[in-house]
C-alpha cells in the first residue's frame, strides 16, 4: 500500500510543486485584483486547493494520454504509468477522484464559477492531445493554465471584467515564455516523435521569443497595477520583478536543455514576486 501511494504521489507530481505554484500565483493575483484587496480567506483556501487538485488531475490525464510517448523518452520513461507502476484502471480511478474533489470545491462557489470551471476542465483533457495536431500546443496550455483567473473574478464579482481578460492575456504571454524554455529540454525527442512544441515552432528564434513573451506578459501585469492606481510600493516591487526576469534571462544559456529548464523553474520565483507586488500593496 505504501509503495502504491508513493506511485500516486509521483503520478500527480506532488514531488514537483512548481507547476501548481505557476498556476496558483496568477490565480491569487486575480483574486486580489477582483476583490480590490478585500480578500476572503475562504476563497484563498478554495482556489489554492483547486489549483493543487486540478494540476494533479491534469498530470494524471497527461500521463494517461502520453503513456506510449513517455515510454520512449529518456526523461519520462520512469513516470508511473509509462513504467507500469500504476495501471490504467488505477490512473482513471484517481482522475475521477480528483475531479470529484474539484467538484466538491466548486460547489462552494457561485454558479458562474462552476460553469467557467467546466470549460477549463474540458481544456485540461484537450491539452495532452493538442501536441498531436497543433504546432504550438502551448497556446492551449496558456489558456488552460489561466483558468484560475476568470474563476477568481467570477467567485469575487460574479462577472468577467476587462481586467480579467487583460490578466489572462498577460498570463498567456508569460506561459509562452517559460514553457518555450521548458520545451527546449524535450525538443530532440519531440522531433523524433513528430509532436508539436514551441521550442520547435520558434527554433532559431527561441531566445528572442522567450524574452519578448516574458516582457509583454510582465508589462501587462504591471498595467493592471496602473489601472488600479496601486501605490508606489507596488511599482517598486514590480520593478524588482522585472530586474529579476532580466537577470535570469541573461544568465540562461538557451542552447543548453539543463540551463533552459532552470530558467523555467526560476519562473516560480518570478510569479511569487509578481504576487508579492499585489499582496503587499493591499496592506499599505
């Protein structure tokens, strides 16, 4: 039983919380913006748990769909399903359990939040297939990973505003930046397997694409702060965030898969700094 639970733990990537945090930071930013700083602890807890549960479900679904591909790639051949440590039946039952948990959390929110969440649940299922028919599947990933933003607005305001759409666009650009860097580590295998990837799509221009997408995303996040007339504290912290982005970008060798992957991981710190900019301003 202990070994089985450990395999489930790895299947849900609970040992690699970066993905959950990259989903969580923009969700919390959206919650702070939508609530005007008057944030409900109840919503923070529900949305934080929702990010964990849905990211976990996404990982299980991804590994179910990619089980044959993962078994052929050095980096992924030890994943529980590919390595036959978790059966397809077990993975499906785990998926249904996680979706059930997500629905329990959603039942605590309003109807608009529930409907929006159903749309993004469909996108979570669609994403693993998208690399098979799209040259740039990161577009689907970017939209999917932005799902917490409209849910936060719907839960707080029972509506979707222009600020919500701008935040989603900002997050999409940010995701295109860090996931293109992530995809560099898989580019060689993706070419052999014939699947789509941002690292292949932007090959030859990956460095400039990562920089441009990241900078546009950051500036759009900053624009939301400007729209809300946040204090100088916000802009000071946000300036630190931009400096951090420039430092990690220019210290990364994007011809190296390991260096590119480290840039991806450091975007978790970048997301935290962005969140901190909005969070601290609330209490000034």
